[in-house]
C-alpha cells in the first residue's frame, strides 16, 4: 500500500513537470510535440481549444479502446497519469515565464518533459495516447512497439510543421531529442549497467583477469558454434558503464580476436549490485 501511494505521488510530480513543459516552454515558443499532446497543441494553435480538456477526451477514448493491451497495474497508473496530466495542464494554462530565447525554451522544454514522462514510466505508468496506439499496431500489424511510437510521434510532429513552420519544427526535434535523453536517464538511473558476452579461445585467462582486476563475477555459458559444431564457452559479465573500457583493455591484451557483444541493462539485482528485496 505504501509503495502504491509513493508511486501515485511520483506520477503526480511527473504530471506537473510535463504540464510545465507544455505551458511554460512549448506553447509560448510555438513548438510542436509528439503523440496525443502534440495533437492537442495543434488544435490549441488553430482553435485555442484547451489542451488539458482535449487531452482528457482523446486519452480517455484511447484507454477505452486499448485498455486490454495494458496489464492491470499499468492501466490503473495510466488512468491516474491521464487525470493528473489533464488537471495540471488546465491549472497551469495561464502560467508564464519571461523568455524569448527559443534555444533556452527548447532545452528546458525537453528537460521538463523528459523528467515528467520519465517519472511516470519509471513507476510503471504510461501517458496513454501513442503508447496504446503503438501496442495496437504491434498486435495487428506486428510492428515493433518502439518503432511504432517513433512513427506516431514523427507523423504528429511533422504535421504540426504546417502550423509552426520549419524553424519551429527544427527546435521541436531538438527538444524531443533532449527529452528522450533525460527520460532515459530518469528511467535507467544515474548508473546504468552493461551486460557483456565474450566468445574467446582464452576464456579462462579473461575470466581470471576480470575477477582479479575488476573484482567482478563471471558466468560461463556452454554452447557450440553452428557452422563448426565445436563446443564453446561464453563468458557473461554485468558491469557498470564506466567499467566497459577497462574490460575491453583486458580482453584486447589477452585475445585480439575475441568476439564481444555489449547490451544495455536497465535493472540489476543480486550480489554486488542492488538487493532484490529493495
């Protein structure tokens, strides 16, 4: 129960940040946005319709159509996020700051928007809208959700260029890029981890050096090469982003022909990292 309350508070804070991004930086600078928010901003520029009210209507319709594509917790958190977003978009509608510098507004619009959406997603919610549409496209068109999200946002943003102009479009793209980076930082945390897979003929030496020099555990995965049909031992290691350079140096010093793949890891629990009970 305590966690649910904290999650709702985080969603509320995220909604405030996102609303401030829209009303303090995006609309006064005549920028665009992606997804449903971008659509509401277009109608605001054209007819001065309230973004808060229109956002509530459009997201509610999408939730009714696509709630079955979300799990129960995500659906509840998404409803809460939609209500808070609409409420704070309305409450901050007349808030203003004195800034005519479009570059500054694009930067802060991206930061505030990224923080807002990042907080909502971090606790398991969504902002409805394009997320639900992407999931529907994934189910019926077999599209990748990330690509579907990108496509929807790009369609809305480029559609807004007929209203905000090419300069506004370029600033919007910069703002969305910043928002994406900030959102990733909020979701992944200050110290994202990397999962490394190494295929080498000198796997024992590499594993030993990783243990001694980096003080990291190494997992050995047994497999075989498809073409050669020869058995292979793969090394699996999870390290911080800052340790990747050191690992590369170790591998390079032992086996210059080693095959290495590096994957982003969002959460790591267990010995040496975060206690799984937390």
